[in-house]
């Protein structure tokens, strides 16, 4: 769970850069028919920041297995 608020504009840029695909399994958002999660590559608890370079998308299935 994110400790900081990630603005919608950053969420949109992350999603566009990922071409609306899960960063793990590469499934497209329109295939799974629900929004993907924006998550930290390096968790905030481990010192990761909430900037675009440290964020990517994950589907709920991949997000639950990490």
C-alpha cells in the first residue's frame, strides 16, 4: 500500500508509458477489463520514491503474487 498520494496526472503518464499493460505479465488493461494498479518498483518502505521512474502497472493477479 502506498504511503503517499500519487496524482492522477502521474498515474496517467505511467499507464501511457506502459501502454496500459501489466509490468509483470504484459496483459493489456482492455483484455482484463478493469483498471491496473499503479505500484512502486522499489517499495516506499525500502526507500523507493513516488516518481514516474519508480512506478509501474500491475494487474490484480500479479499484484497478489509479488
